[in-house]
């Protein structure tokens, strides 16, 4: 039997969402292709997955580079049919609006929205002929509402959410599950714990969204039967106001 593959782009440190999604996808029996910008981090995550008995391959790629993303999907497809594709790229761009440069705004859009378009297009090219597969986008609080100093990030994430809706309406009737997950709050991973320890301390125990809980939700979406698909879910801690 041919092994199915999963492609996850936006993979960073081992204690991060991309890495956790990779581990959970491998536990589903998928050969996982992990894509990101830092080879050392990708190798660490692959080693962790293989230590659990899973299969994983690293792939260095920039989400906004068409050729690199196309090569990523081709390599995964050559190993086995891409059955799960997750767009997890996008940093939290924060800045004063009046002092914001065009370059800063465009960078947020390129990573948050354009990269999602490129990745989705390449993944859907291989999924569509089979009329099978799951495509999931990682959203954020900014997908739903704009806050002060987050104009660039909000525009990018709202655009990605709108893209996911269009793709769901176009491709779900063709047998492909398209979902968007709103991560409403900070994630309990290295990006916050190491870079913003004061914030982690301020929100306290239970104030950050757990990696395992998020990954379990993505796998739930992946396993859903065709006659009971969810397009959008939102995740937050019990402490988060909404």
C-alpha cells in the first residue's frame, strides 16, 4: 500500500505548533514533510518524529517562493499522495500605523496571505484529480478582528481567512476538505516562552493555548467524514475574553 503524505509549512522549533502538528500527523500513519526556513530546526523535529517510529522529511522553503513551494509538493507527492496539507506560516507583525512602511505591510501580506495562496494552489493541484484530501489554514485572533497596532497582521490574516472560505466553497463539492482554525490567543510554545517570558508570566497558568490541544483539533478535522465537515473552528483558553 502506498504511504499517504502530509505537508506542513511553517515549522520552527521542536516546541512549536508546526512541529507538534508534524508529530500528530505522523501518528496518523502519514509520512510528514516538514517545511521551514531553518534546516537545523527541521532536522530536530524530524529526529523527534522518527524516535517515535514515525516517518518525516525536512524541506527548506520560503512560503512566498513559488518554485520552492511547488518543489515541496512535488517531492511529497513522489513519496505518496498528499492527503493533508497545513499552512502554518505567519508571524505576529506589530507596528505603529502612521510610521509603518509599505515594505513592512507588504511583508506581512506576503507571508500571511500570498504564501497561503501559493501553498494552497500547489496542494490542490495534486489533490483535485483524486477528489480527496484535507487542506487546513492556521488563523489567529486577527483573522476575526483588528486591534490597534496590528493593521498589517490583521489585513494578512483576514485575507487568509477569506481565501479559505472561497476555496472551501469551490473545492469541497469536489471532495476536498478545506478548514480554517482560529488560534485566539498566545500559544504555549518556545516563541512566547523564550522570547516573551514576561507575557507568559503575566497570563499565568492556563493562560496560553496548549500545543497538544491544537494539534488534536487539526487531526480531528483531518479525520472528519465527508458528510460532517467543519470549515472553521476557534480555539482559546478558558481565560481568554472573546
